[in-house]
């Protein structure tokens, strides 16, 4: 194995294809259903919201989807990203395990989200769309889409959950720096927003409401489309550049992974890291254990059910067959905002049903403790979301210290935590809570599952 | 010239030596003087504050100073940094100029400061020091030193100007994440702080006061030393890794620079980029124009005098021969906190007197406008300090559009602006002020220059 700490790749090594795992599955996942007819959703149903190319990618079964030059050209600004061996973390744990992390925080918005924001903006621009709308919670996705829209001359309009809009002004500012228009949601600009404001002028908003507003505006204007930052097949597809690069870099280190660990919210970071390795595993070229880590406060894989449910809180989207806690489930306010989603990508849910990976859940105190240890050893302060994967990585490395196994562990550090320092402050002050999640809260939310 | 956008170097290409420009000058700069005796300061005067190795580097005349393996090993976490061609910025300006920027914002603390924080912590740890003290304004330096201390097991105690402590909590949090103790300055922990608090319990503090506190604590404890983030020769020396890497990377692009532009506060970023190129220029191997850019609100090179003055506001440090606006000069509150220093590094001042580079001053509105254009084209949001160099880069590129000259321009992007988004917000809201600096404010401050 190599003595290196970082393996960098030249820009000529940016992948030329996204990897589509649908091509390698025995069966595709169950299709999304129209919320009215309960029939499978067709391309025509989606055309008001997405450009044709992305609708095509949603159902495509080609193993490899070529990445257009116009997308690779923007990826070049920060890709390939480094694969780094966490030698100092290993040393602090006294473990024989060898820990590698793929670092996505060097992107313009500081997370992995531009990997899909860029192609989504590209295809929309190429099909003559003038404006994109989207929703955002803490702002990771909104700022990534704003950056991507600036690259292709698209207007970008973001509905940001009011609670975050008021409490997290920095990512709101970042969207504006990139030229986006940012609305606090609920907003008076839409019918759905106005309705809620009429009932409660002080509504803190929710991701579900923000989705409704962004979708409403996109559906109503011929030159406007909508963009989503996770869950859908085409979004997961775009993220596979992470894993493709990591395969080449891990080989350059002279390593074969024993364990791959990723955090899961909607699933795009996990899919991006893991799908290319799953291809290698399914083909018998390696045999890593693959493990998803979700928050105890929002455990869709470990405590949810596999059923058709709405993707949003308001019940406006197509019905998706997925692991879900119920679309009415409101997770406790953990700091990893990107993991507070009641469901799980249908494609990832399908792979879980096929037994292709394991899942565990973590409380946020353990995660922030791992984040602190990582910052003090490796230097990079991790965003709250990837601290979940780091917590499991640390736990496994400590198990290796007991057993003496020199396991090769790979994880993804999907974003830096420079926007999340107030959360670390609370942890350092001993004010971080782990929320116990009583089963009855899940049961109650699951009572509202739609009948199919 | 290469078609590449980014040139990355393998970690084996981290420089093995720092470059010491003192070796290539016809005469050294005038020495620092003891504030009491007005005699040149000797090593014994500095021993209570700095470890022997750094005192030696301060007066060393060897052309190359070897970088210890224990330092290169930590540099490996983020060095070599990329050199990037700003193709999208060029396109948006319609310029025939070719613009390259060396990006230092990918370091753990998001700026170039760890380049010297790491060796300073290393030498102190090697000489048995247990704790380092320092001051910080907005926190770039304090967070870098905190990171470096965590790497070598040193305690780190930072006095942070109270105004920033209250208004910029995120960098304060970053220091704590790295394990540092952070005091609001003035603090009751020191004699100098207590004295000021007794007179004014609500004092907002100043860098001068914070320096006094950090120096007082270091001088009083045998196991404690003090660390400075700019101005001194050894600090500038450590930053030359920036320029050394850039020379190799620019050659890989197949380019020879016509113009090199850097922003100047205390001078460490400018020196780091420029000194290695000055060596090449002095040896006749290339002939770039070299240009420093400072804020109009704090124009030590363009409107200061070259004289002996104190390094701090309180008049406690040795007297330094430098370009200064007077140690009592208080710059208007521009957002580029790192450029709000009344003086200029003595070594850089000496080079300016020798006619080795030019200097210009910029108002902050023009700088933020350049920063916005950069973010929307190149993706990275620049910190307010390097927007000064970007503003001059943009101005030169537009001159090239007029003249048709395909100049090769090199600049350094010494930090990202993810901690500075409120400043961009103010700019977008049209609330950014350019402060006119009346000559009499400078004249009044210069009346207090010490007699030598």
C-alpha cells in the first residue's frame, strides 16, 4: 500500500460517464404512482417540471450515461476531488484499520450537491428553460443550484424554509452572491404560501411547504422548471462521479475496501459513493461490506416501513415506494438538517430490500464527538451530516483495535462545517441533545400512509 | 500553453525549502530597535517570546531554509494547493489576458495562515514549549494557530478583539473546535486588560490591546511563547511555499508571468506569492511587473512614510523601520479586517524602497464588485482581503481588452469568503461604503511617530 496521504487526479480523470446501477439489478424498483390515478407516472406527467433529458435519465437502463463536455467543463473547477488517508485519525484511535475519506467540501458551495446541480442546470439551459425553482432547508442545495444556474445563465429562484431563512442567514447570502432570488417560505408570491400565511402569518415553514411553492411556480410558467437535490434516480446518477473517482484513487493507494460507510438523508451522498463499488461487488471484483448511517431522530431505513408514500409533507408529489416514517413525520430538530427527511430514495430503498447493504442509526452527540476528533486530527471541520458516517467509522476502527484486524475503511466527507459552527459550539457547551424517538410517534405517522 | 484549467501537484512536490529573500538583497533591511535603548534588538530580547529556531530564522541569510519533515507532514493535509486558470472570469471580461490564481482557501482554516502557523507550532513544540498565546482580530490567524497547536499537542490561548468576539462568533467557534481557549480582549486575565476594563468596562478592544495581553501572558510564563501571524521575517519566509509551488505550476501551464498581483495587509500573503518570483526576476530568468494592492482606507505603502514605528497600537513592541500611517492610526471599519494594519512588514517596506514592486490602493466597493464577478464565474466566493488583488486583476484585464495585449496575470486567492457573507450581503444591498481618508488624519497619526 502507498505511503501517500492524498491521491489527487488530473482533470483528464474526471469520469466520462455516470454509472447507472439500474442496469445491474435483477429487477427495477417499483414505479412512482400518480397521486390521483394510482397509475405509474409517465414522462408527460413530469414534463411541466423537468426537462426531457432528465426525465429520460430517470428511467434509463443504460449502464453508463455519458457526461456532456459542457458539464465536465464546470466539474473541472473542483473535480476530481481528493481521496485522503486519515493517518492522524488512525493514530489518535490506535487502530490497525486504514481509513480513507473522499472529500467533497472543496466545491464552490462546500458540499457534494453541485455534482447534480451542474448537470441539472446544464440540461435545462440546453432545452431553452430560462428559470429554475427549488426549495431549500438549511441551504446546501439552494446554494449549489444557485452556483450552477450562474454558470449557465439561468435565473434561480429558491424558497427557503423561514426558520432557516431567519436563523441561518449565511447560506441565504451565498445564494444571493450567486445571483439567486431567495424567498422566505411560506411566501406571499404563491397560492400555497399565501394560504398558509392567511392561517398563520408567523408560520416557520417546512420543507413540504417550500416544495409546494417551488413546484407551483415551475408548473405555472412555460419557461420555468423545477430542480430537486436528492431522492430521484437522475440525482443519484449524477453523484456517482464520487465513487468512480474513489475507485481509481483507492487503487492508486494499492487498497481494496473492506467496509464502505456513508451517511443517508435522501440518499444522494450515499449513492454517489457506494453505487460504483456495488457494481464492482455485484461483478465479483471486490466484496466490501456497505453500511448506511442515519440519525436516530430520523431512522427511515432502520425503523421505517417499505411502502408507497408521498415525497413531501403536503402530499402533492407522486407516490414513491420507499422506506418511510410517514410523510407527516416531523423529525426532532437535530443539526444535520440534510438528514431530516421522512423517506429514503426509492432506488436505495429497493437496494436495501435486495439485501445489498446494512444500515445503522446514530445519536447526534456521538456524531459531533467524532466530528471534533476528526477536526483536531485531520484539520477539516466536517458538516453535521457526514459526522454520522465518521461516528460509525470511528466505532469500526475501535472494534479493529480490539480484534487486531487491519480493515480498509472508506467513507465520504460530503461537506465542510464552516456554516455549522454554532452546532459545534452547542456540543462543546454540553448542550447537545440526543432525542429519544418513541415508537408511537412513528406508528402515528404511519397511520397516515396513503392507500395504494 | 496548456489547455488545462487546474494544475495540481502530487504531495511529493511540496517544497523542501522555504526561500529567504534576504540572501538575494544588496543590503538587509534596517534592524528592529529596542523601544527603551533604541539599540538593535538581539536574540536575548526575543527569547521570552519566541523559540530559538524562529529567532534564528528572523536574521538568517541562507538562501534556502529546509522545511522539517514534521512540518511537510502536516502541510500534506492540504498542500500543494491548486493553481487554477480563471477561464470563466476571462470570458466574462472579454479579455485576451490569461489569468491564473493560486488558491489557498482549501486549508483547514480556509486561508493561507496555516502555512506559518504549522511551523511556528512545530518549532515551539520541539523546544519544549507547552502553550502558545496570540491575538486575533476577525479570527483567521487565531483559528489557524489553534489548528496547528492541535497537530502538535500544544495548548493555544487566543485574545480576540471583543468587537469581533461578539459580532463574528463563527471563527471564535472554529478556534474552540480546534481546542483553543478564546478570551474576549480586553480580558480580566491580564494586567493590561484589567487596566483597560477598569477605565471602560465596555471597551470594544483593539488589536493593539490584544497583542499586549498575549505578549504579557507569554512573557510571564516559562513554558509559554507568543506567535505572530504576519509582519516578521520568519512568518514571510514560511509563506514562500505559495510562490514556490506557483512557479512549478505556471511552468506546467507553459506560461511566464507578465504581472503578479497580491493584496497587502501585514504582508505575509504578498510575500508568500511574490518572493520566489522576485528571486527569478533578480536572477534575470523572468521579468514580471509586481504589484501590491492595499485598501484606500489603510494605505501604508501609497500614503504612509518610511520610518521607525511601533508594531502595535500601545507602543510595546520593538521599533520597526517600515511604511506606516502611525501606530495610533485607526483605519475605518472596512470588511477586509486582515488589511487593517497601520504598518507594513519591514522586509516588504525595504523591497519597496529598493523599487522592486509597485503599489496601488482600492476602495472596497470596487473590490466586492470584483469578488461577486469572481464568485459567479469561477464559483469560489473570495474573502474580502483577496478581492483587492482581484479588483486590480480585473482592471488590468480590461486594460488588456483595450490594448489587445495577451498578458499573463498571476494572483493569489488567499482565502474563501464563507465566513464573510454578511459583507457580501451589505454590498448586494448597496450599503457598502468607500471611506475617503483625509490627509490630515494621516498627518495627525504621524505626529506621534517615536523619535529615533
